[in-house]
C-alpha cells in the first residue's frame, strides 16, 4: 500500500482525497489544512488523521510515501511553495497542483530541490493523462502524422474572477501549454497579444504564437470570457501525413488522413466521460509510478514539465508588455529533467 497525505483540503484537495480514498493501492493516512475545521471535516469524510500544519504532520512520524499539495493562493499558485519545500526537504515525493507556482523563481527552486535530492516531484497536469491524449501521443510517436507542422490549441471558460492582471494566463494556461509541449516538445520563441474583456480589469483574453525547438509552429487561443456551451478545449496537431483533433480533453478524438476522406473517430475512450474523471487518471498514474519506484527524472507530468509551461507563460507576458518576440532561455537550465 502507498501511504498518502493531502495538504490543503479545499475543493481540489477534496477531489484528490476522494480519489485516494477509493484507490485500492492507497491508504489515506493524513489530511492537513491551516483551517482546523477543514482538516477535521476532511478527516471525518475521507479518513486519515487531521493536521493543521506541514510541520506538525512531519513531526508526527507518520509514514508518507506521497503527499498531494493542493493549496491555492494568488493566481491559484502562491501557496504551493512553502509546503512543497518542507515535504521535499523531508524526502517525501510530492504531487502538486498547477500552476507549479505563480512565481517563476519559486517554481525553479522546487524543481531544483527535487532534482538535487532525487525525489519524484509531479504536478497535476491532468489534461495529458486522458486516454484520448495518450492515444494521440502514440500516433505521434508511431509517425502516423508524419513530420509535425503545427499545433492549434484552444482553452476557454467562464471565470468572472478579477484578481491580478495575469490571473488568466498563470492560472489556466499551465494546462494548455503543457498539452502543447506534450505533443510538440520544448518552445523556443513566443509572441503574445492580449485584451481585456468587456468590463474587465485583467487581461482575460489572449492569442499566443509559438515556435518550437523542432520547428513546429503553434497558436494558443485562451479566454476567461467564453461560455461553457462553446466547449472547454480543442487541440489540433497537423503533420505531413495527417492530423488529429481532441475535443474537450477526453471526449472526442478524430484522425484525418491528409490524402483520404476516411476518418477514424473515438468517443469517450476508456469510458472517460467528463473532465472531473481526469483527476483519477492522473493521480493513479503517479501512484503507480511511486509503487514501481520511479526515479525523480522519469516522472510523468513532472515538476520540470510544469516549470517549462510556466516559462512560456512568463515569456508571453513579457512579449505583450514589450511588444517583442521573446526567446525562452530558462528551459535550457533544466536539461537533466527532460521527459
């Protein structure tokens, strides 16, 4: 059995706890939140002992094979750093929530600490863990698309929250940019355009142009002002022999050969019918990697992957602020973490 704890048991932390509670190879032994009532309620609902700080959790001596860090904060990422550092320093593998951090330097330090101590460190980049995404990735690896030419990504939702100017970029697009990297590799250059939606104070709409290291070109369309009826997500990868389209992360996958009208389509692969089910597939993947003794540099959806997605976001912000095309240098600092 894998002994697991969850730090931060709000909405997302409760989803993690529920997955762990129902996982046949997991024992949920601890839940932790600085708000005592939340920790107590989670312990009663999901099991495990309640703790009110990571320090207290570590002092307890409870055996922990894995801890989910599901804190939140500014831009959904400012509270990840401190608990993650404490856990990694204690030698405990961590599955963090996205974004890895809204502060790029903090993200870099967490990844470097995990690498230096050789501890598995993952992030909940759950969009790449759907059966549809995995099948599409197999098509890419098998050469079914031929030479990759371009990728078009769309991710948008209704989110009326007004916080920082960059909330939309830093909170939502770790997912979309990770999916783009998953299929096409590291990004070399970035150019971005943004606008504030009607009545908005934040940059709630964006178009980001990408040039990948391998020459692939890409486009991301993102928004916090789009209705749910438009669909959450669409990813199209185009190659010399064909292209594929994934709709709404997990629901529809279609392959279009370049020189034929015959298409190949799949709906709800593996029985996955909704976005919420992606938490189970992502968390279960890391649990299995921990069970198998994964090394720090072979983690699927790693901290290094999340850090690289965040460098693209910061490059997009810089591009918009300066009106320039920005070359990404940070990715070259983490060569030992390549996936």
